[in-house]
C-alpha cells in the first residue's frame, strides 16, 4: 500500500506545491501548525531519517535551502523538524521535514 506522500508524488492526490525538482518536492501541509508550514520530501521512498543515505541528504539539504529562499524565510528564521518512529511522532512512513515559519515560534516542554 502506497503512503499518502507516494500518491502525491505520483499525482494521484493533489497538493499545493511550493517547489519541485526531479528528486524532491515541497508542498503546504494540510494541517498547518504555523503561518507557513511546508513539507519537504524526497521523491525516492525512504522510511525515515534513520534510513537516509548521504547522497539523498545532500540533495534534500540543497533543495531545502531553495525552499527557504523561495518562501523568504532566510532573514527572519524558521524551524526544520523531522519525526522518526512512533515515539517521535512520525505519522507517515515516508521521510519528510516540516518547515515552519512566518511568526515567532514557541517551544513547548514535553516533560
């Protein structure tokens, strides 16, 4: 069974794209947690950060910098998060980064 992100990559589910290239895709989260909340994913199916190889990380890094610039977040700042596994809060088994910005973000203690 394909993850929702695979269906978005394949065009089976539409998304509001921010930026795309042959290896990566960035699109707005449907349940935003900040004024700007974008998901950045590799098009290659990778379960999570623990499964990430150096080449793909390099591609994601360069792409993420382009997304930040496209959204005009480089000066005021942003937060970049990835969740790994159930305890880390990962809901979709496809590597993705949450890019949050557009306001001064708070940090809540978990314990």
